[in-house]
C-alpha cells in the first residue's frame, strides 16, 4: 500500500499576510463597537481576581464612562459586545461542562482576552519576522564593513540603487520618490573615494547603538515569543495555564468547608474529581479557546485531539507542580524544627 504523503504547507505571501492583519483588525472591533444582536459585557473594575486574566485587553481611546470613542482619551475599555450567537455558544459551553454561574463572568472575560490575543497574532508574527530580517541584515552589514576595513575584501565594482526625493516627508505623510535609479562605478578613482568613506563607518552617527544591537542579536537571538514558535502558540500556552489554575482554584472550593474533617473532605474531593477530571478541564479549555479562534482546529478534529493539544501545552507546567509537591513532601518529612510547608491547594487536583 502506497504511503500517504502529506501536502506541504504553503506559506502565505506578503499580500495574504497583510490581508489577514486587516481582517483581524476589523474583527477586533466587532467586540468593541455596540450593535444589534450583541450582548453587552461591562467590566467596571479590575479586581485582584483579574490579575493576569485580562492579559490582552485592548488599549483604546475611550469616553469618560469607558466606551470606545474616536475622540476620547487613552484608557481602560469597560464596555464590550459579544455577538448573540457566540454568547449563546459560550453559555452552552459553561452548562455542558457544569461550570458554576459564579465563574461565568470571569471566564467570559478570559474568552474576550483570548479573542483579542487571536486578533493581534498575525501582526505580532509579521512584526517579529521583519525585525528578525532587519537584525540579520544589520549583522551582515557590520560583518561586511569589518572585513572591508581589515582588507579581507576589496572593491571591484560598485552598483547602487537610489531614489530621488521629489517631495520630502512630513508629519503623517510619506515622502514622494522618483522611480528607482541604478548607478554603477567601474573605475579606481571613484571606487577609492567610496572605499575611504566606507572604511570610516565607525565614525557614523549611532554606530555604537548599531554595534550593540548586532552583538546582542548574535549572543541572544530574538525570542519575542519566549521559546514558542509564534504568537498564537505563546498565547495558547499562557491561557491554558491561566484557565487551568483558575478552574482548579474555583471548582474545588467547596472542599474547604470540610477542612479538618478527614472523611468528609476526602468524599467531597472524590465527588468533585468525578465531575471535573483533568481531561474534562483540558477539553473545556480547548473548546473555549476554539470558540475565541485562538486555537484554530479543523471540523474533523475529535475531542481527544483537543484534549491532547491542551495537555501538551500544560505538560511542562504540570511537571513543575509534581516536582514542587515532591520537594515539599521531602522537606516536611525531614523537618527538624517542627515547621511544615503547606502544598498549594489547587495543585493537588
């Protein structure tokens, strides 16, 4: 039987990337502008409980009451609008997974934050790609000039592409340029003059800044996404962790009422784990992420695939927690002064 060959992934071209950025920019305003058939969500304050949750809230010009206003001042947006169809899907998701009503608002805020994260991902990816190319080209230019200064390279012929400035740039308006012009230098006198100019590159304004940028890139590289492949994957990992922590802190809270009552406490924990097993939480996180469009999936993808995707993102974090539990248990076991460290409640689930 012939082996199935996967279709190679085709990278989007510049026009397709710009089109995606424009579409995402417009999509963001669906959740910012009021309209018919939308559910209004009002976030009046940013309590401690919100810390890290509304990570990607947009910075917009707002009216004194906190609504988007073109002629407003920069500030916290308080009014958001979710299309009714999406809001109904959100409530259905909460009900299907038996999420208490007390957690609906915070999880709705997290949904909005993931929407805005997905809307800026293409822009951030493109920005990072362009900065990477600029960093590499700067390093290439400085390496070239250094080899030229040391006499490793000599000038033979020079070809320059230039554009004459017809109208200088002004505030908010790009300069008007003439068509590209190619200038070539073949003879020694002209080449020597340009050679002497190039050899004095270290006298150029801001040379030390360029040098530091080049050395920094060579030493550390560019890691805008903290070890992740792109903006989407970074946000997916971040929100997987944030929602996982939030759910464990809140869904198992009822066990606290039996603290100190061994049998009752264990019975309540067992009951809660039956309702909210880990894979159940992974699936909820994944489906909430899919609804926000932060996690794109094909229609043919099964629940098991979504669970595996979220579990993979959380695996390093869960491993850290398991190691932390072992360290605490070992320390408590060998304690000589009678002091004991408590294991954080949520990481037991």
